[in-house]
């Protein structure tokens, strides 16, 4: 019987002290209370005013008690459900759990057959979703691109309509506006078995992105209000760029970016108390030479680690970022940048780590980068799982039984543990030189391409429920009719 | 309804040593010969183990479980095979060469070769050339396997082969070598007939030598 005994069940990582986190936390409250944000959405300003915020034209300042109350209402732990009831595909968000998935909206894609960079098309969506469905360490789905070969206003809807049948892993659904969001929600609710069933077992997450510095845009809030009313778990993810649209210091960008996120939180919790709210986003540097938002910079995982710690300190899950690169191709740079950031992300336990598979600084999605990162995530997960210490694992009796110059390969102990204690690579090669030579001297790149093509040739995702496929067609046809009629002329664009 | 052969093969593949002797007895009761049970049951299972191991679908601890299951089947069959004057696959003399105290890798090779149906004479570790020569004279093996784990002791394999040549025994045996620092090129240089990079490939090589692969 153990007593007064502490267990670390994984690798412990912590960067900021409680004092530093409290200082950052107070800094965010200070910005929200004293500087405030521009809120380009009249209804949201009214909601904020009713909740106790100070509204001055478009500028809204939020008293710290209201932010704290909103934080108190938002859950730290909840579950996202596989549409087909496959428990292995559920995502349990909570302390000490890191999950990974691709990002949205790259304009380009690396063609799976030709390996050339070209605009992202409708057909790519189902490919990405099927690869996501098959990869063991990819937990949620985004599409890695914006569909270029449909009506521009419908690309988000087509994206969801093609992801949903091709993976049963939870989807994080990006959209242009609430019209897309309505179509997406209709599909997800039909599969879930109605609005109430969806609320109990949400099968997708709604994604909104405000503007830095300090602007809550009309579209972001219009979507947020829609999601909150329908009780759709929400990612609210600013993308501040240090030195450009945010202070250049990591503490400064975190303070500003979190203030942007928590404006969304305050509105969401005022509409729907207890709405699962996943705080964003992508925090990195503006490269002062190339003038890009650097997705492969070491400051990205560093800032994201600080952001994760502050989110967890405040009791919120985080929309982490990693597995992405500034490289234009599948090369050493891509794998170094991607692997380092997924490993660091895994260490922080950031809850949903997205943008896995981004290349060329988010300009080009690559399912090959995604598949290679699946391997890096597996590797990282073995490390973060840590070392289990107990009487059985420290194996004194087995050591005694085997004795000097014996071996452990035949021991029951070995047989009991070798599958769980060791991580087995899917892509990394450990064969000896001669076998490697005999098998055609394949590189990591060769093996990754082969794996992706093999998945696409053989993997079958779980089918949709009866009727959902037809409903998806109806939703798309309705949307096509709408854009035909120049429906957008009647859109509310007043803010 | 699967046949006794299929059951034996599956049981070997699953590495279930406890179940094998009972199945062998059942097969004998059904009137199958020892040779038939070996060739159509046990060996079929072990062949599939080899295929899966090479494909990366089976791991060494599982392969050893299968080898043990094979051995559990061989124990009751061996006297019957001898009685019926059936030939075993062949005999292998195995040892770790002089100056090297490493025992484990060579023992794994022994297990795998036994599992494949060979008679294995394991002469131990730190064995000088004379010990190999004596064992060849005594057991008349088809194959001699030698192992070294250290770059400092691998040369002793060359010396041992030379001593076997000088004793006039080189032509009556095939020689296979192995161990972590050894590769095919080294094996060739010291005059061995082949090299196995791990225990399952050593048993494959042995089967090739006797024309059973």
C-alpha cells in the first residue's frame, strides 16, 4: 500500500510560473477593461451592454468581473463525438490531453498524383478527409484548403459537405458567414438525429476568426452568435503577428491576442452559458525580411506554449498550432519545423493542435506533410506518455529470474509490455543497410507518398446514416440557387 | 471445420505452446504420420510466421512464441520421426567465437532454427576453433553457425573458418555467420557461405543451405 506518494504519469513541462501567469492574466483584464475592442456587430454590442460592458460607439470595454464570470461559465472539459458512434474517434477535451488535426483555407494544394503545387479543388477535400480518417494520430478534420472550383461564396459549404462523408472524426468547420454555417449545421444535425441530440453529442466545432489588433469583425461575430444560439462548440481564434499586428514581445502578443479571444468568450457565454469555447489561435512572428507570418519559426511553438499555459490557468481549452512549415516542399526544413512544433505542442497539452500539414507559410496544404507529421506526433506521444513506475514495471523479479547473460525476449514480462511500452514507426526506417538497399533505398519522402496513396486506394470511412447523403445534396442545391439569385445583395452588411 | 493441419499451423502462428502437444496427439490418433503433421501443420505455421515477420506484421517476441510452439510439437514427433527413419531438415552446430562472451543472439538463432525443424547443437560462447572442429567431427552437421557481437572479436570468426579449412572439414559444412557488427561483405571476406542479419533470417539462410527454402 502506497502512502504520501506522488505520480507523474507523463512528461512534465511548464514554462511560466503562477506569478507570471497571474501577471499575464491581469494584463489581459486590464486591456479589455481600459482599451477595449472595436466590435463591428450591433447585436453583439447590445448583448455586451446588457451583460454589463461599457459601449462607446463601436468601442466596447469589458469590466474584469464580467470576463471572470464568462470564464467561470465556460467548461474546461467536454467531448466531441464521432458522427458514427466510433468511440475511438471521439475527442475528450480536458487536462493533459493533446489532440491534432489539419488547418483550413490554404489556396494551394500539393497534388497527390503529380506532386505539383496547384489551386485547391473540390476533389481534394475528400482525399484529405479520408487520409485524416485513416491516420492514427490525427484526431480531428479540417480540409487543408479553400475550394477553388466552385462558386466563391460556397467553398466553405462544399468543403464541409465533402469532409463529412469521408471521415467520422470530429470536424472543425470554417465558414465565410452565417449562411454557410446554417447549411453546415443542417447537415451535422441531421446526422446527429436532431438539434437536441446534437447538443448532447456535438459532432463538429464551429470556427471563427476575429481580426488583430483588437477588432471583432462583423462576420466573426455573426457566426459566433449563430453558433452560440445553436450550442455548437466554438473555436475563436485570432491570428496576431508579432511586430506587425501585435506587440513584438511574446508576453505582449499573448496579452493582446487573449483579449481578442475573450471578447468572443464574453459574448458567447452571455448568449449561451456553458458553451464549449476553445480559445485561439495562431501566434507567431512577422519575418522582418520575408514579411510573412512565419509558420516554422521557433517563436510560434514558444508563444503557443505560453498561450496554452495561460488558457489552462484561466480554465479554457486551447486551439494549439503545430506541424506546419514555411518550406515550399517536402524537405528537411519541413520535417524539422513540423516535428519540433508538434513535439512542443504535445508537451504543453494544448487541447486541439491545428495546422498540421500546412506548408509554404499556410499558402499550400500538403497531405504528405500531414502524414509525415502523423509519424512525428506518434513519436512525441510516446515521449509525453512518460515512464510508469510500479512493482511490475521495475521488474526486480524478472531481473532476478533472467540473471547474468540471460535474455528477456522470452519473458512473459516482455510479451506483456512490448506492444505498449515501445512505439513502432510507420514511416521511419530501422532496417539494416542491406534490407534497405534491397527494398529500393526508399527515403522518408518515398515512404510517405506511398503511405498516402495506399490509404487513398484502400481506406473506407464509416458510411453516413441513411438520408444524410441526400440531405447534403439538397443543402448544396439550395445554396447554389441562392448564389444564382444574387442573394448577397440582401445580406445584412451593416455593422 | 478446419483440418488438424490447419489447426496446428494456426496454433503455431498464435504461439500457443500449451495447445500443440494435444493437437499432435489428436493428429496421430486420426492416423496421420509424424512426417505429415510436421510438413503440413507445424512447418506451414512457421513459414507464415516468417512471411509476417518480414512484412513487419509480427515482432520478435511473437516469433519466439511461435518457435516455442513449434518446438512443443517437435518434442513428441522427434522419436516417431527417428523410428520412421525420416530425415530432419539437418543438423546445425552453433557457437559464439573465442574471446566473445555474448550468448543471447546465438541462442535466438538456435531457437529459430529448431523451430524451423533443424537439430541444433549449441556449443556455447567463447569457443576456440578447436571446439568447433571437435563438434563438426562429433555431430557431422550440415551447417556451422558462428556469432560475434564485438568488432574486436569478429575477426575470430575468420580464424575459426581458417582452422576448419586446415582441419580438412570445410567442404563438408556450410558456414553462416552473424552478430551486430557483421554484414554480408564481411562474411564474404572471411570465407563464410552466408550471413543472417537477425535470428529469423539466419533460419531462412539455414533452410536455403539445405535446399528447404
